[in-house]
C-alpha cells in the first residue's frame, strides 16, 4: 500500500476512486506525563514526553486509516492530510485526525 | 507501521491476487479483492507466522503455521527483516522489551521528581516562609494589625472601663516585649479572644464574664500575648502564601476538581501548623505565669470555660485549628508540675476592680 500526501502517484494512475476515509486518534497523556510536561513548561526546552505522545497518536491515526483503506478495497491512499488538535476542558487531550482519498492504482 | 504490496495465494484462488500488506505491533493485515470482487481483510498474529526468503522469486514468503495453504509473497528482503525484528522483540522477557524499559524509566523518573517536590513542599518552603516572616518589622506588623482592628472596630461596641482595667492588669504583669500591647474588651456573648499582629488583642465580654480568678485572666492574656510576641499570625500568613504559590506553580494547569483536592490537602497541613502554634501559645504562656509564681491551674480552668461554651464537637482533632481541649489540659498540667505559687496582691486587686464595675 502506498500512503501519500500528494494528490497523485507518479507512474501509477488511479484506476478507481473508493471514497474519502478518515481516522482519528485521541490520546490523553497520563497524569505522570502531564506533571513532567508541566515542569518542562516551567523550566523550558523540548518535552520528549509529549513528543512521544503525539508520535504515538499520529502512528495510530495513520494505521487506522490504512486499515480502513484495506476495508474498502483500496491499495493506496492519496491526498492524506494530518490535523493536530487539543481537546478537552483544559486542552489536555491530543487528537490527530488523518484523512485521505482511498484509491486503487 | 510499514506497508507493502504483495501477492496472496490461498486454496480459494486459482492464482495469486494482488494484496496490500500492513505490518505493525503484533499484526500482519492483508487486504485483497476476491474473485467475486468483494474486499477481504485478514489479520495474522506475528507469533503465529513463519517467514523466509524465497531465493527463486527473490521475495519474502510469509505463511501461517497452522494454515500452510495461505501464503503471502512480498518482493525483496525488507519485509522479512522487519518481521524478524518484531518477532525478536516479542520474544524478549518482559523487562527487556522496548516499551517496558521506557515505562520503568518513566516511573522511576516520576517518583524521583515527586520525592524531590514533596521534600521541597514539606521542608524548604516552610523554612523559607519562616525566614521571610522574620524579616517583617514590628512596625509593619503593627500597621497590618491596626488596619484589621480598625475595620473590626466599626462593627462592634467596646467596653471601655473593662478595657482600661485589663490593660492595667497586663501592665502589672510586667511582661518584657518590643510590642505595644493594647487590649480591647468587646461587648458580646461570644466566649472567645484573639490576637492581631502588632499588639492588638481583643477579648469578648462573654469570655470575661466566665473568668472567676486572676490566674485565669493571666493565663488568657499570656496566651494571646504569645501569639503576638512570637509573631504567629505573620508566620502563618507567610507559610500559607508560600505553600499556595508553590502548589499553583506545580499544579496550575489542572482542572477545578484537582485544584479543590489540592486545596483541601494544603488546608490540612496548615491546620497542623495552626495546632502547633496554639500549643506554643499555651506553653510559652504557661512559662510567663510560672516566672511570676501565678497559679498555672488558671490555664486549665480557662480551657474548661472554652469547652463549656463550645458545642460538643463531633469533628475529629485533625480537622480543628486548635488542639483538643482535653489534650490541652493534659499537657498544661504536665508542664506545670512543681510550680511555685504565691498570691500576687497587685494583680488580685486589679482583677477585683472588674467585679466591682
């Protein structure tokens, strides 16, 4: 399977369009990570804890997107877009939304 | 996750079909179109498959152990290598697996950080607060106390003659201090008294009426005096401020529910401090009495009056800002053993003026 943000795949024209698919992953960093992250906010610098959390959320979202594509019989996803948001009262949960067009090339 | 194109063969198909392959965590997901054009997806567990490199086709061959008829081919070695890495990771004992190592590191790091901050909260912050409280000058305390006193004065009625007598009584006790102690008797049924920073002490007439002997009055005044002289209010303010600032730095970004919990926890801690200060006021006050050969039983009797006035408290001691009355009586009696007592005629005379008026 090819997953790409581009709107087309070089040398492999689209044979079938199978619809728009999307997947989201919402992660709350646990309270330990929140506190460590809070400290990073006080002292400054990169927060590896939160970075790992976002990485995890992104991987999960892309993986789910790929599975959905398999489900509709696609062998590629083009025009993939990743959106990152915070949700929840305190902006404490991280959400990644992956969307794209499932196609058969 | 890694993705590939591959070919899938099974007993259901005459020839192999094109498939999409996703390999991630512990799963291989295979998607293909069936002969009747329906979409199929298969999920295989990594621990249930065996993979090898098929030299003639130069491709990775993957199949399920108990279903040898189903086979997946992927060009090149990359899929084989990736799969083998994942399988090796799976076979490691739990404490060696990548994710677990991370979790243990997190936990230890977190506990270390927590321990450090708990140490700060219980040791450093109070120490700093006490140091800062010590830098507040007597005149600043007086200004603070006077401001509060003036505000309160407006809503209450003073018993001037009684105030004058009480002040005379305290002067006669000759307690050395850098503070200007000024005592005010307020007309009220309340059975209580309190001290403000800087030297103002308020005694409610309700309490005064209960006092029958001069040692009791001496005990009350020396207790309140100790609050002033040992700067209890000021120290409390700095300690509470210090704790609050520290906690909001650390916990600032949490929801209101957590904030309330943290607030209450902090409050328990200040109650402990408050009880400690009350005890200090009792014991240092007792010392003042002993230095003047005044009967320390005055303290015990004073506590009984307070006990009588307050409704039987059903809340346990740790929720109260004052130590439990019976305990107070106990430690006062303990500390006042072997006290020399002699009658102080001056104080007796002044005290009697209260009854005359």
